[in-house]
C-alpha cells in the first residue's frame, strides 16, 4: 500500500500508542481545503490535482493523463472500539473514524481517499492505494444487509456485525472466527483476550511495548505492532510526498486522529498481501 499524508502536526507516539511525541512535518504535503461534505472534499479541484500526481507517482502515466474521478458516495470506515474490548456496557463493536471515497484513474488504478471532519468541515487527509474500505462496505452489505462493517486493524481483518452475529468478510477474518462467523459475545471474548492488556495505562503500554491502543477522537482501536519508523522516501518535485506506512502515520496522526492513523502502521505488507491474495483468487 502506498499512502500520501496530507496533514501534519504534533502526534501521538506510534511505538507506544497513547504517549504524546512530536512528529516532523512532511515537506511538500500541503493540507487540502475543507468542504461541507466528504464527497465535496473528495471531488474538489485541489484533491483531483493531488490524485493526478498520486496516480502518476511511478511514471506509468503523466499527471494530466490520470484524469482521476470520484466513483460513488463515501462510506463510513469503522474500527474496533477500545470500549468494546474493555467490556464497557453498551459499547458498540466499532466506531466510525473516517469516511472513504473511491478514486479511479484513467488507466484503472484505484485509491481510497480518507476524509475526516475538522472544525471547518470535511478534509481529505490521506490517500491509499486500492479500494479495501469501499469494497468491504459493499461485500458486508450483501452478506448481512443492514449490518455494521468494521475492521480489526491488528490482524487486518474485516467483518460485518448485526445483532448477535459477526460474519467474516476476508481471509484474515475467516482465520480469526471461522467461515461461518461467530456470536458477538464470543467475538468480544476473543478480542478481550487479545487486546485488553494493551489498553492505555496497561502494563504493556507503560513498559513501552510496540502496538497497544491509542485514544482517538471518536473511539480507539488496536494498533498493529510496528518497528521503528522507516525513513521517509524522497519527494517528487511538485508532487505528493510518499512515505512508508509507519512514517506516514506519524505525520498524520494529529490532524487525522490516532485511531485512523493506526490503519497506516504496518499496513503496507498487509494491504500488499491482500492484493496478492485477490490476484491469486481471480
């Protein structure tokens, strides 16, 4: 997965999530303007120009030839809730952390635009290759109409939940809960065993172990374990900055929220693995 950070500032430390630490600004990554809706932010001229450079990053086509377009409405992206893992009464299994819009280039490349609500409106803060967020929203709606689609970032697993049912949407989720899914109570038991000792203020977090949970604006989610942040790659003249996942998360976490940035930490290998799996299955 290639990601482009579009907002920077002071950030939570990514190796011990929940501890504050400064993050370096990403040169050449100017924040995009805000808009009244996520859809208008995604379709703004400035966003489309940035998308053109993003799709042209490998030289496969010129930015002007990318002709990016936004396909369909944005979808909510929900992440496993720390309150649910902690056993808080009435806590939903996941909380919405951002919205994703599908961008398509003239040559068929796809990218997911991550948009968050800011004081001045909605703002695109990240671009990621692929269409996982949009695709799994559609798969979940078909598999369990009216269900809540969410992601467990620690293992990059996607599920849909409705009532007492939790059904898997991808191979990682099948590994976790079986092909027929599980009950909501059984799923809570599993994630509590896996992550409850990694919540903020736990011994795991205090001793500085990688991963754990970080508080976010609307909830929290488990972080994928990450090693030291990789050095940033170079910046193409006049183009967006492309960074390894951990470094990108460090620069986006303040404006984006620690929870949403978790999806970037260690996600490169996971998203590439998922893409390779889809190719094998096709």
